[in-house]
C-alpha cells in the first residue's frame, strides 16, 4: 500500500527488469458474471524497456494455478499519442496463455483493441461488464463501451480476479468493486 497522487492505492510493479506480466490475485473470491470496476494509474517504470506503454488492467476467470485467465487492460501512453495507429491500440483484450496480444493482432487486426482517451500516470476509471462469453470495457464515465468482446477465449467460465500489469509497468489500483451476478 502507498499514496499515489494524494490517494491511498495498492502499488504493483514488476519483480525484475524485463519480467513478464504480474498478477495480484484476490484470494477466496470466485467470479463468473458481473461487473468489475476500479481506478488504475499506469505508466512505464523507470527501468522499462524503450517502447513500454504502461500496461495495466484486470484479469478475471483466473485458473487456480494462474496459468489461464482472461484480461482486459489499457496502454495509457497510447491514449494521446500523435500516431493514430498507436491510439487505436489504447485498450486490449487477451486470454493467457493461448491468445496473447500479438497473436490476436496478427490473426484478427483491430477486433480486440480500441481507442480510449487516457493519460499515462493519471487515474483512469475502468468498468468491465462480463456475461457468459461477452465482455464490455467502459473507460472513464463513458455511457458506451469502447471495447466489446463477444467470444471470451476461456468460454463461459469462472475463476479468480487479479490486478494485472504488463512488463515495464508501474501500476496503482484503488476503489475496486465487484458486483457478482453469477454462480460461485
């Protein structure tokens, strides 16, 4: 726990430079359908590789051994990039381990990514609505989702929820709420 931009927050950082994504799993909590909402602030860490974007988000339907999960995250440095293609890669859906971002981008360009306005290192509100094999991401106070996924790769499943960061990221999380509408 720490204070970030004057707010109490949980800080999550990579364990070593260049390490892969990191998960902080909520214990004793199984999630199927419902709404996960929280505020995140992500930015490239001081030791990040060149081109790091500050990847930060939520993993859900996390398996008991954390080897499989769905994840929706943002790339805050892309939100206001001068390059339109980078802006189009501001939000992302992945499913570990079989459906990483690069495979999804190669096989289905533009389907699992979208644009949303955000600023690196500033608090961004995320709300993810999950029902069956569908997920919708709302950024900020948007009334409409900026990213729709109609084929969650793990199917109509359940599992744990985890805070998630990608490589080269310094991430902060606060105000997590979970509205569970599914089986437990």
